[in-house]
């Protein structure tokens, strides 16, 4: 019976030590990076093609599993968004995805095409090169007027003006250029 109070005190001390250890483990989990209740994390990686064609926001990062993320494809000047590839597909922009696993997503962009209509004011007076067609936005097309025998180039009208021959036309929208010739 002499040993009973010592055993009881020892048991109480062990309970206190166990409580201190449990508190230490909980606090350690919080300060080290989360608690036992935090969700696992997943990685998002985004990119754009071609280089310079546009950007994707967000650029990527670490998310909790189950988070929703809205991706926005932003085309650069003279480009348009042409679709998603990688772990998603389609043309929806912006698009919301669920981060249920690591994701690698690519936004594709394409150069915008505009038309260039070339013509002469009166058939038989001369020709224009190049012929009408489609050209990439941001490009410059050199248009040349060639007079027929007995005629000379006079001036341009429409998307190009003046008397310079050939003339450079910046393709930043649909364009129409007409050459005028005189005898």
C-alpha cells in the first residue's frame, strides 16, 4: 500500500506528458505546413504556343486538390485564340477547371488573316501585283502597278494613297487598293 500513491502520481505524470506530446504534435503540424485536415496539393502548369502568340492566366501554381481555377487565354496583337490542349481541350475561353490532379495545359493561338483586294480602275490600262488574297495580320505587302503600253501609273486609292509605286500596305484589317492609270 505504500507504493500506491507513487504509482498514482506516476500515472498522472504520464498523462500530463502524453498531453504535452499531443499538443506539440498538433502545433508542429500547423507550423510545418498544415494540419491533419488539410487537402493534398496539385500542380498547374500553363503555356502558350506559338511563342509570342499570347498568354495564359494564371501562369500556373500549386492548388489544393478539388479547387476550381479559371484559365483565360489572352491573344497578342494580330493573333486569335484557337483552342486548348494538354489536360483540357476545346474553344471555351475563359474556362474553369477542377484541380483533381496535376494539370499541364497549353493555349494555342493563330495569326489573324485579313483580305487584301487589289484592282485597277479601268481594265486594259494596267495590272496590279499581287492579286487579291489573304495575308497574316501585321505583315506588310508590297503592291506594284504595271501600266499597259501607252499608259502610265498615276495614283492609288482606297487603303493606299499617293503616287509611290510600289506601295507598302500594312495588313492590320481588311484592305482594298485600286491602281489608276492614265494615257
